[in-house]
C-alpha cells in the first residue's frame, strides 16, 4: 500500500512468514553478517533489474533490529506503527524530505537465510515493489534469533526487518 503522511511516503508490504527445518541460532557477529548478506541479496536483485544499489544506513539498521526483537519478544508479527517509528528516528530528523518503506519476514532453515528471505520478498508483489523501488538509496536490516509466533518453530528461526529510505 502507498499513502502520503506529513511528507512521508509510506510503502508497507504485508508481513511474510516462511518455515522449514530448524537451524542453530546465530551469534551477534553472525546476525550482523546475515544483515549484510540480506543487503547483498537485495543489491543483486536491484542490479538484475537495472537499479543502483542501496547502502547500509546505521540508524535504520538499529531501528530495524529493535523492531525484529520487539516482534519476537511480543510474539506479534506486524509493522506496528511504522510511520511513527520512522518519523521519530534519527535518520528522519536528518532529512527534510524522504520516503520510507518496510519489509518483514521470518523463517527457519533455508527459508530463514538471507537468500531465502530475499527470494520470498521477490516472489511477493508488494515486497518486490519495495525492494525494486528506484527512490530508495539506503536500507537498514535488523535480524534477530527467534520467530514472532508460538509453536513448533520456537527460537530456532530468524526474524528480519528491512527499513528502506530515500
């Protein structure tokens, strides 16, 4: 969906969940490596579609990681108040005009890998639209251990948030 709110152009895709076999939990360094790998996968998709890369933006990454952690802790998979989170972020305060969008996903096993997550986003038209939006120049990816649902998946999956900005 797309809508303008006080100078903010919001594109928030529907949340996405994927599941497969369980995998071991990553350390902090592994989580950062996975976030960087998601950005590489996003940039590969953008290059394949004739677009320039997005670069990692530290404050958006912190925001994205906090949102992933919040979803896992609360067992609630949702964008929540994405507009307010972005609007009050240090990233937004440094810009007078900007656009932002967010994609979410969680998965286990191969579907919880950076390649699996980005592949799932690319198969979903609203997520694909965000990944391939030429306005976006920066992204922050946050990944945490665990999934935002109860049940058999338990803590063995990973939850991802990608916050894109122009």
